[in-house]
C-alpha cells in the first residue's frame, strides 16, 4: 500500500499530465478556430457560420488555457512545499 508521500507525488504527476492535456486542447481548439476563420474568407456562402464557429472555438481556446494555467498555479504552489 502506498504511503502518503507516494500518493502526494502521484497526485502531482497526474496534475502535471492534466495541465499538459488542457493546454494541448487549447492549442487544438485555436487551430480549429483559425481554420474556420480562413474558410470564412474563402467561402462567402458559409461566412456567418464559419465566423460564429471561429469565435466560439477561440473562446474555448482561452477557457482551456485558463483552466490549464490554474492547474499550473496549483502545481507550483504544492511543489514548493
């Protein structure tokens, strides 16, 4: 059975992996946002839809990174202890 220190280290490792995942999702969402934005310039027939998708995905991009940054802050706080 794992002791407290082993559990604590495992939790920190999981938080690090979560932060990487969240930032990765943010980056992927930004790439999709940029694709919709570029498509809006190419296809005027779907311009409104593409621009709305781009705005929504850009918002999500910021949210993913904001959550990831919060996890990073927690990691820094608890790694110092």
